[in-house]
């Protein structure tokens, strides 16, 4: 019911910034929660940040103060602004949507931070 397409990943130096985008196939005001997860090689996916239709946000402790999740309802897109990037942020980042009791995932976009 929801298709998600991520973009904006890439290679940056430590201290740099990236903005990830997640375009949804339907109006995001109909999706209660959208968020970002990361998965490093050989590890499980971890929650990065979420945002509700009401604008409430939640962040993992490791990214508080550095990452910001936001949404643009006119573009059906959720963003993750990543500042002060660290090598340990290197991972595949997935967009997710909680819609009518189910989780939907994008294909992922790679973020690599060099030291």
C-alpha cells in the first residue's frame, strides 16, 4: 500500500553533512509514523528517528543534536538532515512507514563517512 524510495546518500568526510530523502507513493498525512533506520554490515537495523503525522519526533541517543527528521506534505517526502557526520554513522539507511498496522520499507541508501 506504500512504496518508499530513498535518495541522497553518498560519501562524505567526517564533519560533513548529507540530506536523505524518502518519497512516498501516497499522501504522508495518511501515514501515522514515518522514520529512518540504519543497518551496518553484519548488524541488525537500528532506529534513527521517527516523525508522526502530528509532528512529534523521536531520535536515537547517538544522533540527537546532529540529525533532524522533517516532512513536506506537499511533496509526500520525509527528510533526514545529517550534520557533523562521524565514521561510525556509516551504514545503509532505510526509510520506513507505519501504515495501518504494517511497516513498509524502502530499498535503502548508502551513507559512508570517511575519517
